C-alpha cells in the first residue's frame, strides 16, 4: 500500500525490514546481487516479487473464472484464446500467400 508523505502530497512506498538473516544468506544475497548488477535491496525486492506472483495454475484459474463470469453476462465466447490466435495466424498466412503471387 502506498503512503502519502505528510505536507508533500508525494507517494512513499512502505519499507520492509527483515530481521534475523544469517550472515551466509547475506553473503549469498550480496554475491547474487553483484552477479545481476543490482544493489542488495533491488535483488531482495526482485526475489520477493517473483515469489509472490501467482503461479501459472493460479493465473489460469483466475482467467477461467473471468471467462466464466463474462460468458454468464454476455453469452458464450468464441473459442479459447489459443484457438483465436491460431485462426488469426492462419488468416494472416493465407492473406500473405495470396498477396505475394
């Protein structure tokens, strides 16, 4: 959650303090950050962000629920997104084949 700094109106991102990390973990974090050309803070943030993103299974479940909700409101959608993309690619291919002769 973003926090507005009093008197400035500017947004300030909240900080997170992690206590009790072993010196070995800190050393590994420093080395990994260096390998990736990042600061320790940026590296730790990247690690945490990747760990809290939804898995592919969770994401597909969300998409499925959204699709179900849309279909309830508007009726059935025309095929899966994979089918739609395949149809678009085939249409482009046919168009480019007829245009090059």
